[in-house]
C-alpha cells in the first residue's frame, strides 16, 4: 500500500515538473514580451505636454527634440547632486554667511 502511494506521488511530481517546463508555466518570464508590455503601458499612461505645443516654430522644435529632454534630465541630476553637496558641507543657515563658493553657485 505504501509503494503505490509513493508511485502516485512521484508521478504527480513528474507531471508538475513537465507543466513547469511548458512556456505557459515558466518560472523565467519572456524578457522581450515583458519589455513590450512595459513600453505599451508607459506609452498609454504617459501624459505628454507636447500635444499642446504649436506645430511650427523654433522653440517647439527645440522642446520636442530628444537631446533637450536629455539635457533637462542631466541638469536636474546635477542640481540634485549639488543640493547633496551643499547640505553636507554648508553649515551656515544664511547664504550671506556661507563660504563664497556656495554664494556664487546659489
């Protein structure tokens, strides 16, 4: 009676392992499909200010360009780093009493 129940449990485990090997039940997700789902979700949910811009003109061309987006992101990162440096090294509460380097950048 013990042997048949053990055989049944071994067959059950084998069937579970077979199901895991099937792509539907894979433990490792399909990365390409996951990337596509993320891209579609972010495109659908992103609010783009650009749709309110004019269609012609120099300023709208600059603001819509990809390098402008990278430049503004870079400036934000540099400013965040500067805030961290200033918070660590500027001990003065008033800007007029701070080191001249902090006054120049501010």
